[in-house]
């Protein structure tokens, strides 16, 4: 216990972050277990109950460092996920690669990322929707148009989170609302109906 506390104190340095965030950063930076590092990244993205994150730059910079510096592909993917959840565009290219890798591995687009990291794959798509921007939006639209049926539905749901598309998402959803696949068609119509109140406030 004392060793753990000493490591925490040494690594935390002069940070003003609340202790749960500091402990997650310690795990991200120092754990020898890749799944622990990956789960620490997810925790940093999702937060800790009612404990606010007063200094997001410190967290996003640490996540970016881990994304570029960690040799484990799952850690790279989860740090990219965390950055995108926090709306930092640095995570988008790597997160798109992570989504593509799930398809290459035959992972169910509506299932967990892996046995070790049970984050649902739809969360990766949703993070791209949160991040927004041209690259993420283009990827989601292309997947919604041409991906496997289960991935198309997930991508359509993520498009409902995009706020900076200049009407591109609405046009894509309008086309998809007449798709031959009834599941895709219904998903697009539902997302369109959910986006209307927000688009009216712009």
C-alpha cells in the first residue's frame, strides 16, 4: 500500500487534478498491463461520478502522449477514444483506424471491443460523432452508406451527435431514410427526428 501511495505521489507531482484523475494518469503512464492502461484512458474520458475535471488540457495532453508513445494498439485505440470523447481532434485519425481494425478482426459492430476491454464498439462511433469535424463526419457518413448493415446503423446513430456539419449530415440522413434496408431506413428517420430540435436552435 505504501509503495502504491509513493508511486502516486511521485508521479502526480504538482498537479491540481482531483485524486481520481491523478491515479488514472498514474495507471496510464506506469502500469505494465496494457489492459489497465487502456481502462485508465477510458476512465479519464468518462470521468469519476460527481468529481469535476478542472484542467482538461493536462488530461488531453497526457492522453495524446500515450496515444503516440504507447506500443500497445489497444492502448492507442482507447487513448484516441478518450481524446475524441473529450472533443480533442488529435484522437480522430487513430480512432478511425481502431474502428476499421474491429471490422478487420471480425468484431461485431454492436459488440464489445475485446475480451479484455469490454467497451462497446458503438461507443467508438459515438466518440467520433462527439469529436465532429470533417474527417470524423466523412467517415461516419461513408460507413452509414456502404458498411455492413449493423455497422451502418451504429454510424447513423453517431451522426446524430455531429453538430458542425453544415447540413452534410442532414443530406446524408435524408438519402438514407429511403434506403432499401429497412433497419437502416428506420434508423436514419429516427435520427433525423431527434436532430430537428437541435438544428432549429442553430
